[in-house]
């Protein structure tokens, strides 16, 4: 099945970088003012979702889901749930971070919702890639990122092991109130860092060596 790609309305500065993540067979879902990115991304919308409080509503509503302004879900969260309901297993989120912190955090927690539903989900912006690591996964981080961080955003993560990095861990735990897994590094171009955990979930943030990440 095609990948469900959600484009939100947060700022995108490096469109060339974002286009590298897109595939010709992706299913493109634009959320409200995410439509402002359409021309520079060069991706025709398969579906548009929004309450259109921040962008003009399209005249042609054949591929549009119009939402009420007053609702529980943001436009982006609705788009995530719509993709799940349609049976998609692979998700990419763009234009979902930056600007309002509440919106950014809500979208990051959407990654957790997807992961706990057994979906594969990646969030990307000008500075980083973000995904959720769950038990049973063997997550590798390649050399070339400026740094990577592991953040616990729910409960307690236990049995964390990191090898091939500047700061390794063996059967460790991280609680939400003490985030000590920030700014780790892959040491060698010949070996990836490898991350596993036994219990809980972790947010992996890989930070690019870019002018946007200073």
C-alpha cells in the first residue's frame, strides 16, 4: 500500500531537503494551511483536510474533508486517524513541527499513537528526523548525523541498550522527568549506533549537521 504523507502548515525552509523524502507513489494529504507548501514541494494533493481557519477553502471539494472549527482533534491529528482508518501502515509527517509548541508536541505524540498501533511513522523537518522506538525493534543510527537524542515521552522506558555511540548504555532506564539521553554521537563511519529497549517507548531524534540546527 502507498505511504500516507501528511503535510502540515508549520514552516519549511529547505524544500529541496523535504523533496528528497517524497516518493512518486506517496498518497499526499495536505492539512489546511499546509497547502501553502504544495507548489514548492511539487506534490499534488490526493486529499485535503482542514477547518480552513488558516487557509482559503478550495473551490473544488471533491478531494476535501471539511472539518468544524470546534473539535477535539487538530487537522493534523484527524489526518493521522484518517490514514489509520483507511488501513495505511506507513506514515510520513512534514510541516508538523515549529511555531506553536502545543501543536508541535501534539504532533510528536501522534507518532506515539501510530507506533502503539503498530504503524511505521517518521516525522521530518529542516533540522531532524523523529521516530518512536518500541520494544522488539533494533534501531540503527548511521554516522553523519550531528547528534542523536533519546527522549522518554511516556511512562518509564527500561532495558535501554546503546552500542556504537559516544555514550553507551546497558540495561538502563529513562523517566520523563529526567532526560539524560540528549546529544549522543555515532563515533565511526564504519559502524552504526544500535539502540534497543525492553519496555516502554522512546522518541529518537536524529539532528542534521545543518545551518538550520544551530
